[in-house]
């Protein structure tokens, strides 16, 4: 069996265009996995193998690959940067033990890096920082280090310093060994020499080395006492301390370089081996109770001798059939063995197992704890399902995915494609949990829901090219919600008498607006048994079921509190059904009187623009009912942060490019719901009524 201390499961994540995929390409080249490096801007990168990725020069789905460096096996996952695909980052982090956060030397800490960093903190993933693109105009390593401290509230441990900047960037100083690594102009990663530090940097390098040792020895009290008494710790001790601090996320070793120019990547790979944890060093995954989802207190110990426990974290459909990506936490998985899927309670046989290198694959016959592999042709496994030994059933902590905020209606161009579209969409929903589909019962339209315009745009493109389904696409729709603004006390009686036993239920209740984000809360303060306890759940259910449709335009209702305080029942005629019907009637009677209000999704928008266009961009955001929160001048332009209603942001990228002559960029993610202005609300309600009348 393999030695697990020589395994590293790592992911590479960052903002759009910070250079993740290029960094992955360089790592594969250096480790001898590929012989010719593919460039993202030529559409030839190894891990961007979908047509849509090659064309747009962006990563859409995370790709897995395996390589070796200094006798260590690295399982690397390259993740997308666009906010529309954060689900890919989120699920990759779930199964990784460490990561490399890549930041652009001139762009610094960008909005998407913040989101991904937050996800990584929640998943407790140790990481290194690589400040890339130091050969670019406006690159400034020290500014990015400050941003990591201030914006991400993280503690960067500077391990290398850049020699020269922009066009003069020639190499890096290794702070720990106090040596300079200088590359020549050939662009080949192996053409470097190790020399003394340039004279003008000697002081700076010494100063950073002192800071580095001070941070490192804090991990070991004995070393710290010795160091304070003037005793320099050995290199092994310092590295051991850095490793411990990285594992516990006390600090993040920070490197610099230029992936495109092949400078500085070796030191990052050495750091992955030296400082990032192996599968046995991270906290073991907790097991949860199947019914309640609460932790049971047991964990999946990382060892090949334990019973099998594995998590399916991604499903991908390609020309060979369905592939299920699996991270094995404990035990072994062998070809031909039978496993239990604890989510469905069904068993399956393991057929072909493969090791992935982007879209190529090597067949293997067994895998063990710590491995990330793919299995071909599993039938009923979905993202987040636990696969385990049938004799030892268990459930690993599941994944939680964000709710979609935007939807479009689609219809196939010709009758023959309807069935084809159904099958294709079924496969796509299994692959991407943040992509949802429903059929509008009134109009019979198929509604696709996703995380943003780009997300849905690419889904429609995949349907067309991969599955050959031509679609007619409707206007994008916003996911509006409703709520109430006033407190109300009311009473409702349901009685029905028609031969035999009747139905009777009377409830006195208060409804009031809840705290934003609180959802639906129900309480009962009935005393003296006027409404017997066994009927309370029925009253709660009646109100809850009705919240799917609001009084204004039929959108789901948010943040409602219902308190049952009195009522009456009949010894013979009262039943749970009678009280449920009473609650439904009460909802219809009272909600329209409680000051109903339409809510719209507000997006956190982050726009980057050249200085000359700041006024135009702000003016345009104000016209879109935006609130500007913050402005920050950088080396190459200004970043404007604000909050804008989603309804006003359709087609914004085209407009922004026009204002800024193609140099502006923006990203947005869902922030919260806010009340709609009266005039907007009236238009939306009128449009909904017209649609429903059809």
C-alpha cells in the first residue's frame, strides 16, 4: 500500500483571470506530466477541455489530475473563478486537504477571491498563497500582501521576495535560505541559477527572515524560549513549525512569481510537499446521523485498514458514459466489490475505476484512503452521496448548495427535440446541483434556474452543442419574493356539515413580519386546551404549505411569524384536517390585510473601471437603482463596490464594455432581499397577473 504521508490532495482557486489554469499547466510541465504547455489564451490548456472553456478562456468545471514531485503524489483540482460556478469551488474544497490561493500581482485580492477564501475558511482547508503575474504592468507584491492582511483578515507568511518588477522581474529571493533564484530569458522553468541576494535587497531579505522565524517559533514554546535567548533554531525546526502553523491556519506561507513566464513555480511545489498537510494530518471527516443530519461524534479515520467510507463529490457525463468522482476517506475500494449508497439504501457493484488526468484516464484495479478517483457507470449516485461498506453503513457530512437567483424559460425549436431535451437536462442537473429545472404547470414551459446570466448561457450552449437540442430562450426572470409589513390579530372558523360527521375548527391567531432571513416561525400560546395540542402541527402545516404563494403576485413568502393564541374545537367534528383547512383559509383571509410587500434580490456588485470612466460608471449604476458603498483606487484603475437590484443588471457586461471601451470588468453575487419600490412592484404584479390570465 502507498505511504499516505507522501500524498497531497490540493486545489488551486482564485478570482477570474488571476492565473489558476496557467499555474496548473506549469505545475504539470514541471512534474513531467505534459511535454508541451498549453496556453489558456490559445484555448489549449490541459484542464480546460470543454469546447465552451477553450473558446471563452475561462474554467467552467473543476478538473482533476495527478502528478508527482519529489516522490510525493499530488492530486490537483483546478477550479473555476467565476461567481456563477462557485458551486464547483465549494464542492472541491470539501474533498481537499490543502490549497493554493492564486492572486494577481496587479489586481490583488478581488471579489471572487474573497468568496473562495471564505469558503476555504468554512471548510478549514490549509493553504499557500501564490502572488502571480508579477511581470504585469502595475504589479506590486507588497501591496497584495497588505490586502491579504486587510481584506481577507489573514496572516501571510512571506517566504519569497520578488527581484525586479514588471518587465524587469527576473526571479525571487528565498527568505529562508537567503539565496536568490534568477531565471534567464529563455522562458524555460529549469533554466535558473541560485546566487547570492542582490546587494540592494540584502537588508530587506534579512528583515523578512527575522519576521518569518518569529512567526514560526510561536508554534513551539521551547523553541520560542531558546530563540528569545538568542539561539537560532535549525532549518528542520523552522520548517516543522511552518508546517504546523500552515496546518492550523495560524498563517499562510506566501510566494511570488509569474506562472506565464515560468518563474517561481518550483518553490511553490516544494512548499506543497514541505508545508501542506497529507490526508492523515487533517481533521477526519465527521459522520452524521442519517435521519437528523446531526454529527454522531464518530469520524472517518484515514486508514486503509478501516471499513470503506467515501464521498461522491462530482458527476460528469462524457463520451464514455457517466463518471462519478469520489474521494475515499477510509478503507479500500476494489474493482468488482459491492458498496452501499447510504443516501438511497441501495447497493452497487464497482465496475471500472480510473485515475483522471483532465479528460484522459488510466484504469486502476484498486484505490485506498486518501485517493481521489473516478468510477465509470454508477447508476443512482448523486453529488454528496456517501458510499460505504454494506456491513458498516454510515453517512458523511453532506454538502449544502446555494439557491439559484435567476431563471429563463426555454422551449425546444421542434417537437422532436422535447424528449431529447428532457434526457439531456436530467443529466445536467445531476452534474451541477446549483442548476435547477422545473416545469411551469400553467404554461407548460420548462424553466431553467441558475446562479447568473453566464451560468445559464453556458447551459444553453451545452444543450445545443453536446446534446444537439436547439432551444428558443425567453427573457431572464428574477426570483421575486413577498412578505408582510404589519402585525395583525384575526380569527377564522372552518365548519362544514353535510350528513355524517362534520368538520369543525376555529383558530384565533396573530401574524407578524419576522426578522429578515428568519423564514417561517410558528408558536402556540393556547392555554386550557381550547385547541388540543395534537392539532397544533396541523395548523402550522396549513400556514406553511400556503407560503409557497403570496397574496400579491403568487411569489413565495419570506419571514412570517404566526402565533396561535386561542380557538375552539368540537369533540366529534374536529380533526387535524379540519384545522389544516382552517389555517389555509386564515392565510387567504389575513395576508392581504397585513400590508403585503414585494421583495427583490439585491446583488453585491463589484465593478473595475479605468479612472477616466468612473463618473460614467457610477452614474449608470445610480440609474439602475444602485447604492454605491465604496470606491478604491488601484494602480491600473478604480474598483467600485455597490448593491444593485438583479432586475436592473441584465446585459450589464455589454453596456459596461461600451462605457469603458472594453476595459471594464465586473462580478456580482447574491446579497439579500429588499422591498421593491412602489412603481416597480406595480409593474411586476401587473405582468404576473397578465401571465396567469393567459
